[in-house]
């Protein structure tokens, strides 16, 4: 019996299924996943557990939506499951359609199956077009339609991504029903802990930070670790730790890479300040936007300051 070398072995990527979801659309953007095995799972926890156990090389999960903000289930999972690292991010425009069984008509729709997030993003259209409708929650945007087709749901129609029409025989009742035409969902590619990819100049660093104690100014002290080093935050979200009321952890996206001197210095400051800092990864931004910062926060300035301090300690004469 012969074995293929590890480099040529097919890799498995987990995603929230079934086929036709926005998560699958995000996975389709991952170059290294093309031609590999795609494993459909039922929830974020299962996707990340696949990675931790080694069943999958990596997983794609939704982390943030431009309309609804952070995806709490994903943020909480990343905060509590060790051994994970974000290695990339991808943006997927969010567009919804209303579908029914073959032959269905829009005017006959009374009960609509939809994932709660999708339902909330289509509520204005639904209220004006079908004001008497009722909503039944679904586990995913595709599961809403599948339950209707398979008879496990009594819904007359379902809110789904447009891609579902490519996989199943459904009646298109209405398209572009989302209330925000510019809605975008951000997905991240999560692997087991590895060294971050090299800096590109257009990078993002994701962290989860806990405050040492609840006192006036504690949050300000945490934010100062970034502000005093010229680092912009593109995401700051609070999530309850769960052990007591009033205890929160903060999910942070900071512009820059851990190999940038200013970011490394900020992480050292956080480490001294916080009882728990989870480094989720430094990776290229999906929008490829180059990170801008004042010259006083450049790598050379930090290096010169360290050299100056070493000279003072060693007794070198000042130039």
C-alpha cells in the first residue's frame, strides 16, 4: 500500500451548510480551498470543532454583518475554544429572495420561514408587501427553504440566498427583498494555531480582551493601549463573560499586523494590563485597504526609541 505525501493530500474545509448558503459563497472565495473537500456542518461550533480535532484543515464562519454587527455565536466560540487562529477574511454581499414551492403565488403567502437575522434584514419589505404574514424561525437561510420543500415546515414561503435557485426547484416569488442594498457579511477563515502570514501593509489584527476589574476608566485604559500608538479600531464589541453580571470581554479588530512595531507594543501593553488576551490572528484585509498612520508611529521611530533607551541604560554618551 502506498500513501500520498501530505503536501498532495486533499484538504477538508468546513462551512455552515447546506449548499447555497452565504458561507458557501465565502468559501468559494478561498483560493486554496478550490478543488478540495467541502464539509457542510450545522453550526459554528461544529465547524470550529472540526478544525480543533483535525477533521478539517480550516473552517469559514460569519463574524460580522454591516447591518446587524458582530455575530455573537462566532465571537463567543472563538473566545472559549483554544487552539484557533484567523488566517483570512472574505466579504459577501447580502441579497435575499422570497421563494415558495413550485406554483406558489406571492398573494397566498401567510407564513414565512427565515433565519432570524435574514428576517430582520427584510422586515421593512415584508411589512409593506405582506403585512399580515407570520414568521417561523429557521436554522439557516437554506434550511428555511429545505424545510418547506421537505414538508417539515408549514411555511408558505422562505427567505433564502439567490444561490438556492441553482440547487433546488423553487418558485421565485420576489427578489432583492433586503432592506439595505449595501448589506455585506464578513467571513473569516479559521485554522489551527499557526504563525501569522507576513505583513502586506493592508492587514488586520483580531483580539479578545478581558478587563482586569470593573472600575471607572477601565475601558478607557484598554483603549489607550491602541490610541497612544496610533492604531485605529475597526471593530469593538462587548460580550458577557458569563460568570457574573457586569463582566464583559471585548472583541477587537485593529488596523495593522502583529509584526508592526506599534501593534506589537500595544499587545505588550494589553498583556500587562489584562488578565486574558486572546490573539486571534493578523491577516490581510478583504478590502485590501492600506493602513495609514502618522509618521511618529512608524516602525523606525519605535526602533529608534528602543535604541535610545538601551543607550541610556548602558551609559553610552548621547550624540
